[in-house]
C-alpha cells in the first residue's frame, strides 16, 4: 500500500524503486553490523534442551 502511494504521489516507479533499494541496503547494513558485533551468547536456547522439542 505504501509503495502504491509513493508511485502515484512521489514521482513514479523508478524513484520509488530506488528509494526502496536504499532502504533495503540500510537494513542489510544494520543486520550485518549486528552479526559482526555479536553480543548474544546463545542464551535463547537453554542448555540440555533440543530445538525440536525432544528432551
């Protein structure tokens, strides 16, 4: 819905595609920074439990 609004009111399909491309690149950069930074020690899955639910 937002993309359709931008195509109609913000200058056309190519401008909207370029803006969305920039947004995707920025989000990917944040994700890469988060991966490289680390910070999680695996605490999301308790020790001794399997991911598939079998204990």
